[in-house]
C-alpha cells in the first residue's frame, strides 16, 4: 500500500470521532426529551429513553435511528480496524508504504 493510500485509509478511520459525536448528540437529545416529554427519567440507555418516549405517545424514531446508524458506522470501522491490526497494518514502517 502506498503512503497516499494509507493516509486516505487513516483519514477514513479518523471519522470514528465524528460518528461518536453524532451518536452522543442523538443520545443526549433522547435523554432530554424523555426528561421533559416522556417519563421524566434521563436513562443512560438510548433504547430505554426511546421506549419511554414511545410509551407516552412521542415518536422520536428518527433520533433513535440517527443514534443507531452512527454507532453502526463506528462499529464497522472498529471491525475493519481490528482486522487490519491483526495483519500488523498499523505497525508497518513508513518505508514499507512507498
């Protein structure tokens, strides 16, 4: 793999922090909504906040979907990262990438 290809791949892996941030925003929104429009609780579980909101007739499926999607993207990147780590991809010297 060339240095340029490696840098492009690394740039994609750096998006994991973006996915974490997206999931965090959706999670906190569900917590806040459940606190004000749901059961009054702010659970530390996105699914529980979502279920509580649904139990009160509040459908914020789109926010829960954002949370699940962002976590799914992050998990997929982590799986790929683990596979690459097993192949010692991340430990290769810069000279090996030329």
